[in-house]
C-alpha cells in the first residue's frame, strides 16, 4: 500500500499497528502465564503504556482503534 499512498491513489488506510499488537500480546501472555488472568471474560490486566485491558467474550482482547496510515507516517513503518 505504501506505493499507492505515496502516489496519491489512496489517501489513507487503516490497520492495527503490528508493534502495538505484539506489545499487547506479550503483556497478555505474561499475565496469563503468571496466573494474573485466566482468560475469563471480564478480567482485566495492565498492558504497559496501552493501559488496562479487559478480556471480552471468547477470551478476546481488543487493542483499540486501528492505526491510520497516510503520507505523513507511512515511511515510519517497515513491514
């Protein structure tokens, strides 16, 4: 998509920031491994600078709003 953002074909697009997603996954895994959480709906845990996160239905943990990629930031990401 980088090419299309840079040439103006696409003004912007959204994805979850892979760095933040990995960061959240690491905190969730650590909380689960340490027994801080069990994966039950409604449990909460601290996820570093992402704040407190809650476990939803089926053990889902939402990162939050996706990252908007546009000309101003597309080159800050290398994936």
